[in-house]
């Protein structure tokens, strides 16, 4: 991209008809209410999409953390039930302590 200040652009546009025509079109666009409104809406849409993306990303992280926490709790219950089985505790007691179903506890014996 050209790195020109306003004065540099003026000097370049005086030397080049193409640059001068381009400059005039940019000035027209900057003064056209329809173009300015359209660009403003485009910018607003882009900002909205960025906000929604961030919101979705944050929701995904929260859901992932919540799911991971729940899976950790379930794994802890299973680990406790296995230890209780090793201590030859009865299924009724293990079920009451861990809140696991008796058939699920029974399947842990293997």
C-alpha cells in the first residue's frame, strides 16, 4: 500500500491522471450519504459478528468446563465405588454413598 499523507497524495494526483481520477472518486464516495450509510452498516455488521463469535466462544468454553466437571464427578463416584468393592462393602451401602445404580456398581466388579 502507498504510504502517503494528504500533501503527498495531492502531489501524486497532480502528476497522474489515474491517481487524480481515483482521488476524486474517493472524495465523491466519502460525501455520498448512501455510501457512508452502507459502509457504516457493514462496519456495524462486522462488529456484531465479532461480538457474537466471542459470545459463542465463551459459551462453548463454559459448556466444556461444565461437562468436564460433571465427567470428573462421575469418575470420582466410580473410583470410590471400586474402592468400596475392594473393601467388600455391600451394594446397598455403595449405592447410597456414591448415588450410582446397583447394576452399574455390579459392572465395576470386573
